[in-house]
C-alpha cells in the first residue's frame, strides 16, 4: 500500500513540475516581447505567475510530506504551512477572478477607457495579491494541533 502512495506522490510531483515549467515558459514571451504588453496579456501573465507559485508550493509540500515529514509536521511550521497553503490557493483563484472582473468591466462599461488601461490592470493585480496575502492571516491566530 505504501508503494502505491509513493507512486501517486511521484506522479503528483511530476505533474505539478510540468505545470510550473509550462507556466514559467508561457510567461517569458509575455514579459519580454513588447507587443504582448497589453492589459489582457498582463492579466494572463498574472494567472501564469499565480499558477507557477501555487504549483511550486505544492511540489515542495508533497516532497516534504513524502520524504521529510518530521520537518513539515512540527509545532513551528504548522501555522506557516496552513497560511501559505491558503495564500497560494487564493492567489490562483483570485487571479482567474481578476480576469473575469476585468472582462466584465470592459464589456459593461465599454465607453469608459479607464477599464481598458494598464493602470486598471495593475490596480486589479495589486489588490488581488494584497487580498490573497491578508485574507488568510486569521489562520495564524488559530490554535492548531500538530498533525
């Protein structure tokens, strides 16, 4: 039974590594080719970076869970791991929500030029990263027992 769990863990790590690598590769042209510096591509870059951060976190988590559980599951790291887990998951979800919100505003307020500017996109992305970092903070005040 432990061999099956180990195989699934390795498959998970490989799949997440693939997601992380592909999202980083997808980000490269969006960063360095000037014609791709449009508001919608900046939102796509944000989703790609969020996916890379999230998959990298889960790669580290599953690797430590499989090979270094004594480091992962101790009194000093439990709250930090809980906070980071909530934060990276929120980042990925909020990045997709920001794309949807931006599309909604550009369609509903099609006469407002502000919703199609880079300033609007930067404001959306900044709010998204701040919210995803602040909203899981109450998890740090919880009384969590070590697993």
